C-alpha cells in the first residue's frame, strides 16, 4: 500500500524534525534560534495537514486561509501599537 | 434517507464532504482561540524576554521532547485509522483508534508527572501555592509559569476531549453503519491532528525558545 | 395551535413539551430560541427602564450607586450576548435559511438543537449571577477592575458568556456549511437573497471572532479562580492586552448584530416597493466587506486607553473605511425605493424606520472614528446614543420588521395590521425621544455609567426617561397582538405579501421537511419587475389552498 508508505515517511519526517528542533536549541545561533524553531514547527504543521489531514479541496482550504488571514489581523493590529 | 444522518442530505458522499468542511471551519475557529493565547505569550515575551528565557530553562526538556514524540505517534496511528476505515477494515481501525487514545493518555500521564515536578519545585503560581524561584527577575518568571500552566492545561483539556470522543465512538461502534463510522473517524481524526499541531507550536515556544 | 388546518405542517407534528424540546427541525429550534430570546429581551429591557427612572432626577434616589452599576452591567451583558448576538440568526435565520435556499433542514440539525441547550445552559449562569448579587464591571469586563477589584459574580457571568459563545460558534459553523453545501439546483451565489448573504457574513464573524472572546474570558476566570495573573500589572501582565482581545471580538460582534438586520431590510424594502433590489451585487459584496473590515477597526474603542498615537491614527483611518460598505448599502436601499409602488404595511414601516435610524446612528459613528472628537466624547452619553441608534434603532427595529414580515410563515396566522402600524410608530417616536436627548447630553459632557448628575442635565434626562416609557409600550404591544394572533389570527395565505423568494413558495406554515417537491431556481432574487410573476410561480399548495 503506497498510502501506508506515505504515512510512514511522514511520521519519520516528523520525528526527524523534532530531533532537529531540539538539537538546534543547543547551538547558539542568536536570534535565528527562534526563527528556526518556528520554521520547523510550521514545517511539521504542514506535514501533518497535508499527509495526515488530507488538506485538499476548495472548501477546507478556504477555511484554513480565512483563519490564517484573521490571525495575521489579530497579531498585526495588536502589535502595531507597541 | 439512505445512510445519511441529517435529513438535509440526499447522499452520504455529500454529507461527508459537508462534515469535513465543518470540521475545518471548527479548526479555524479553534486556531483563533489558541492564536489569542499565543498572542498573549508573544506580547509578554517581547516585554520580558530574558526573564522568560531563564524561566523556560526550568522546564523539563526530556519530558517535553518525549511528549512531543508521543503525540506525533498518536497522530500517526490516527492517520492509520483513517486509512483503514477508508478500506473498510473495521477491526484494525478499532485497534488504531485504541492506540491513539492510549497514546493520548500517555501524554497526559507524562504531563501530570511534569506538573507534579514543577509544583514540588515551587514553580506553580496557582491557587496560592508557594512560588520559590531562585533565578533572576522572579516576578516575570512567575508570569512565565502562569502562562505555561494556562497554555498547557488548555491544550490538555482539548486532548482529554479528543480521548473522550474516541472512547464514545468505540462504545457506539456496533450500532453505527459503515457510512457513519467513516464519517466519525474522519471528523475525530481532523480534530486530533489539530490538537497535535497546537502542541507542535507550543513545544518550541515554551521549552526551546531562547534556551 | 394544533388543529385540523395545521395537519401536515411542522406545527402539526406533536404539540407536547417533548415534541418541542427534542425536535431537531430547524423551524422548531427557531421557536425555542424565539421564546428564550424574548424573555431575555424583556429582562434586559426592564433593567434599562429602572435605570431611566433613576436618571429622571439628578439625585440618586431610587437605587444606590452599587445597584446602578450592577443594573447597567447586566443590562449590557444580557442585551449583547443573550439577545442581540443570537437574535436574528438564531430565530429568523434558523427558520428561514433552509427555506430560502431550498433545503430540507440545516446541514447539522442535531448540532442546531444542541446549540440551543448550550445557550440555555450558559444563560442560566448569567441568570444565577443576576440572582446571586450581580456583576458591576460593565459588560466589557475590563481588567484589572474585573480581575483584581470587582467583588460581584464576575467569574459566573464570564463563564456564562463563554458557554454561550460555543452556541454562537455552533450556529455559525452550521450556517456556513449549509450555505456552501445545500443550495437548491440553480441557486447560484448571486441568486441568493441578501438575507442569506448577511447570515453567511455574520457566521464568518461568529466563527472567527468568538474564540478570541472565549480566550480573554478564560484568562479572566483563571486569574480570579486560580490566581494566574495574566493581566495583572503587578506581575508584568498587560491590562491593555485584554482590551485588544476583547475588542477584537466585540467590535466585529457589532457587525454580528447589525448584518442580519441589514439582510432583513434588504428583503422587506424590495417587496413593499415592488422593485428589484438596486445594486444587488454591491449590497451582497458590501456585506462581506463589512465582515472583513469589521475586524480592522477595534482600536477605536481604545483611543484614550494609552495605546500608541500611531495605532490610534491607523485605527481611526480604518474606522472611516468601514463606513464605506455601510454607506453603499444605505444608498442602494434608498435607490430601491425610487419610483417604487411603495405601500406602508407594518414590516415596511419598521424597515423604513431602520433606514433612518441606522443612518443617523452610523453618521454619529464617523464623529467617534475621528481621533480628536472621540477624545472629547469618549465614555459620554454620545457613545451610548450612537450605539443604541445602531443596536436598538437599527437591529431591534430590523428584528421587528423581520418578525412581522415572516410571522405568517412562522405561524400560519396574520396579526392585526392596525395594531402593528400603531406599535411601529410608537416605537419610532419612543426611540427617538429616548436616545436623541442622549446625544445632547453626551455632547455637553455627561459621562456614562453614573447614577447621579449635575442638575443642568436634567431637562434632557427627563425627556429621555419619558421616551423610555413610550419605547417600552411600543415593544410590549407586539407581545399582545402577536400572541393573540397565534390563537385568533386569520389564517394566512402562503404568500401574503406577494413576495419573491423560495420561503414563500411553500405553505404557511411549511411542512416538516419544508418542501413537498424540491424547488429548482431559474431566476435572480427580487425579480419583482418580471411580468406575470405570480402565475409562473412554483406552488405545490395552490390547489389545496383553492379548495
């Protein structure tokens, strides 16, 4: 079953990313530690969404895009005042 | 109606599409909830970065990492359940669901151990418990631990909800027909993966950032 | 109500308590909401009347300052979360959305019923807070007052609002999915009635904004119950952050309240002027624009809160922008009336009053969006008058318009037209008498939330209190003549207003699954200009009615 293989690769990829993110925290990269950790978290989220959650079709993507846009509004307009 | 749960739909396929969409809308809504909490953390982090970094070092990285792995594994078994349900292999589906819920319980146990450790070390500023923190800037370290307990317990509540729903689904397994089984596995799966994604962000934000 | 004539309609499907409380039929759930919301409306209204009586004299003679604080707090909490937010969506929206799009029910009927139970469960907490001693934080729960200083039942009330938020989100998800997946064949997006568009836009706001309110309320409860000081400045917490989160929800919530009202008016105005809605696409799109822009302006509640001047300027600019889609709507409604054959039935009266009151209140909003003017009138009665013109003059008036417009569909009965017109007019007079003086008071500097005031403000306050009595009569009248019509009203035809829209093509009241034959749509909404409309119309019940 190729589906099973896909899921297994996804799973192993997630564990690898976990190792990477934990490992990176022991290396001092200055401000890049934060960026790297968040980028890895985003990569993991995308892996989960695409492989495990089957994020396909217009409507589910619409829902995700809307939430993303609204999060940008929430964060952006709260932080401009600071 | 033939095999649909709601009178509104004429075919199970249309109903499943609507279900999936509804779950995604719900996930979008949940994302706003956690987004707001993350925003609170971010604002505090901007203001008190060094104090937060020092306090963050007192959390247990090994247990946090273990828990992340546990939760990722539970997502994997949930994805397996989905795949198996699509092929109508119901018995293995149940086992995959049981494994998912069991891993969820594992996560909660580890989290409980962590909480116990933090409370005994005097790092839990809750319910008037003594807060004994030796590092610099204890006031803002207390703030960090307040946020830590808020965020992780909110996440744990979502996980408990997921476990309860999986348990209920298994309890009602026999009377529900194949169409309903698949719909429920898909819907619960989406929720479970979302709770996993939240943890995927919470873990670096709480345990790793500025170590 | 159950008699021979109701056989075969949704009202004939059992009349016991069980048949109502456990039915997942969206039409019955709508009634559950209608009854509970009416109770909350009059409870909140009674508190307003008490406040207005207190304010008839400058001295604090009827209630103490503490009781007054609790009155206005609970008036706000009840009116906002237990009446206005669910008002049109949960009652008329629930009843009509499936009918308007030609569906048998909402996508998730059980979720719909569950939302009502969640609503009741949450509102019981709020009622408990009222009975146990009240809340004195104002409906806004501002920190650190609500977390460190208030001694009322803040956690109870906040938790109640939090729970009701779930019910709002359930309704929102249900509506969004229903509009996307259950439209009848031929019913494209740009053939949807504007009411459906506005419910869709409202649901979007409900789903995306309510969780942020939930987050801020959770944090307040955690702070009060568990002692976690998220907003406590002593711990480095930021009380202002609460205002950001709160208004991220609560400003868009204003559009949750007003958008469905705009939808109702967009149905009523074309019907009673026998003209298609002018600029249909612009009205539809402006609803979506309001839903989005509504999220960009929350900082105008915080101009004097200490947020940076830069943020103030940005929010001020964006607040002016949100006036544009509202203005588009007002102009299009006005042009719909142009050269129409206007008749003044009760729903139309209410809709026209909406048009005037909403515009008047909206224009005052421009004053408040202007940074410098807002500093002068912030937290005065000017603000009170502004948002009551929108929320009461706009939203409640539209609610009444819709209730009268679709009453025959809900009940199968007609109410007394004379009584309806009198009530509408009394409401309009009473409303303006109550709230116009408050503009004057606010502009002259009377602050909100005080139970006493200097004697020079008494003239306008007496007018306002007298108006509140007239307004109360205007709102009590429908309770009687609509209630009377339930039992004695004339039997309503399927389409008494000769209106377009799928909901008028089924019987009054509709059968359990809405349509005997599932409809197919072949024309745009509001086709009032098409020749021979009524002869072509799809009506499975016409023969039955003729017999």
